[in-house]
């Protein structure tokens, strides 16, 4: 059973600290998948520390609940995956429905309308640099990593934070929140901080937020407790993996495939060509190429069986 998040009001604002329009904006999205509650815990911890310590701070830090209804249920989604709803065409359609005052078609559209209203207001207020952080966890075991566009500034940010940078996932999945912010011209980084249930996942998210706040100039390193140790811990958790990898293969699955991942695989585990990875209604599913196994599916929902990436 996934953790259930309570105590958030209907605005979905987890944290807001600093002054809008006075320096960089770091916008953190937590729990766009509702069974990934560690991100909410981390953002609340960062907010609590900021309000207690009151460090020198320049800019605006905002953390929002992604799929608020699903977070309250502890489920990945209510009716459909909210992290597949952000292509330009999908966003334009939702905006048109809002303008016509059409009722939301489902729970996820209601959440998307709320998020778009927040995004629009925050970006209109912002006068400095903007960074969007999209925080996730995964159903397997394995090392934390980041997902970024194949652009120098985004890659550099991931490496500054201390995480392996996964590139080109957007070529295999449409409609992610990363696609939305990339289209807006904003630097964006997804953070996959570990297993949904691992006790260190929230801590890795907390460290990633704090290191990103320093990297974007909102905080001074000396003001963050154990700053060097936090960054080193993120780097150490990557288990010495290569700094940058490209996603080259996605194994898509459907509801009738009866896909079951074989036990024991973890994130960023090396696999060989022809290695049995899973079983489905047609038989054994093998790795089509050698590379790094990414996000093997060990949960009951989702349409991504696994990905394979290659070192750059």
C-alpha cells in the first residue's frame, strides 16, 4: 500500500517561500503520480527549515502537489496518468475548455486546470531565472538519477546536483511535465530519488531541492546544513554510474499484455542483449540490446514496461 498524503488544502500549495519577482524562481512539482509521496514529505521539510532558520534568501521557492486527488488516495492516478497530459495540443485543448467554461472531463483534467493556473501566475510574476523540478520515485530498487532535456544547461544542472543525467526520455514518452516546461523555454529537471518505499527517498529529494536552490542562487552553500555532505551523498548514491546516458529503447505495454517483470531487477542495472527481463501473454520478453535497464515496472499500473539506456 502506498503512503497517503493528508493535510494539503485544495490549492495544492505545499510551500511558498521568498518574494515573487525578486530573483530566480524554483518551482517544485511533487507527486504528479499520487503513489510517490516522498516528494511531498521532502518539500514540506525544506519549507519547515526555511521558515525556522530564515537563511539569506534571494528569489522564490514554490512547491505544488501534482495530482492532489491521487496523493490523497495513495494511488498513481485516479482515472489516467497526469504525466502524459502535457503535449502542446493537450494543454491547448484544456485551455480552450476552460475558456468555454466546460466542466472537467475527469479528475486529472481538474488537477491540470489547477496546475496551469498556478504555472501561469508564477511565470507571469517571475522576473529572474526559472527552474522547474519534477520529483518522482520508482517501483523498483536502485540508485537515484535525474531526467533532463538534451541541452547543456539542463545537463550541467543535473551534474551540479550530483545525479546521473538521463537524456532523451522525451523521445520515447509524450506528454510529460518536462515536455511542457521545455516548450516554455524553462530549464527543467526530473528527479527520480529512489524506491517509493525506501526510507532514504525523501531525504534524497530534500537534498536535491536544497542543492538546486544553491545552484540557482537562491541560497548560499554555507547556510545549508551539511551542504557538501548532501551533494556528496547524492553522488555516492549513484554508485559510480556514468554521468550521462541516453535512453534508446522503451518497451511499451498495454492492458491485455499481462506483462510481469521478472524479480530482482533494479534501476540502472546493466543487462545483456537477449537477457530475459519479463514475461507477457506472448512469452518471454528479452532485452533487445545491451545497456542500462531503466525503471523496470513493479507496480500494477503504467504503460512503460522498462527502458534501456546507453552511456554517452
